């Protein structure tokens, strides 16, 4: 008699491995060629899978980008939590944002992908679910009053400002350092959440100090 439980587990394991192979390959190609010059067929060829196999897991290239961004940020958040268990939710959120933007802005390949994705306006709402969840948790933790519509306004306003600022930065229309850009990104988010200005300044500075001492070497945006 066939053990259906073992068959199901084996099938599930194979599916997980296949999906991991696809997204790992996509990250390599995005790193090497950028978003615009990487097609679904390119990923299928490099991963040695059929095109239909890729579209089973990811309907389009944009879905891969959403997965890459979300998995990367959540891994950094978990890393911060594991390194400093005594940090509160707001502080962990801020530290993870510092690590996230440093990984992107301090690598030219990562920066190019990020730029191309912003210019193309690739599925921004696919990433706001996590942003809204973390923003909500942060506001709840700090006992801030808000309505659900506020979360959408915060997410859309933050995205729009960050997009315009980063595009100008990448195209060298503004002469900010990467560290300054990271500072402005994070400060803008928390100001939109109506948090105390001095608290924001202090926590971002502490986030940079945390980053200087803690390097999540095994957690990569692309490769």
C-alpha cells in the first residue's frame, strides 16, 4: 500500500525546493542584469525549469519582486529581534529599516534594481500589506490614535515621497549621501505616523550604531 502521507510530504518538499530554485535564480539575474533586462524566460532557462513551472508559483515577474522585498525585510526584522531581544517593537522596526536601506543603497546592483522597480512602479501595493501591518503594530505599541484609512494614507504618502526622492538621488539630481537618504526615508515614515520628532532622531541614530556593530551576513537582498 502506498503511504499517501509520505508522498504528500515528498511532493511538498519538491515544490518548496523548486520555488526556492526559481526565486534564487531570479535574484541572481536581477542582480546581474537588473529588472528591465531580466525576463521570465531568462529565469526559466537559468533555473532549468519550464516556463509553466515558473508561472505556477509566480504569475508574473512583479510577484517575484514583491516576494524578494518582503522576505528580505522580514528576515532583517527577525535578525534584529534575535540579536537584541530587549528592544521594543518600534525600535526593532527602525533598526530593520536601517539595515534594509543600507543593503540596497550601498550596493550598485541592488540600487539599480531598486531604481528600475520604482520607475516602473512595480506592484507597490503588493508590499504595503506588510508595511501597513508593521505601521499598525507600531502605532498600537505607542498608543497612538488612528483609523484604518490613516494606514493607507501613510503607506501611499511614504511610497510617493520615497519614490521621487530616490529617483532624483539615483539620477544624481540631488547630492545626498546614502546615509542621508536612509535617514530621510525613515524619518519621513515616522513623521507621517505622527511620532515624536526627538524620539525619531534618537532611534534612527541608534539604528546606525546598531548597524555598525551587527552585520546580518547571511541575509541578502539579492546575492
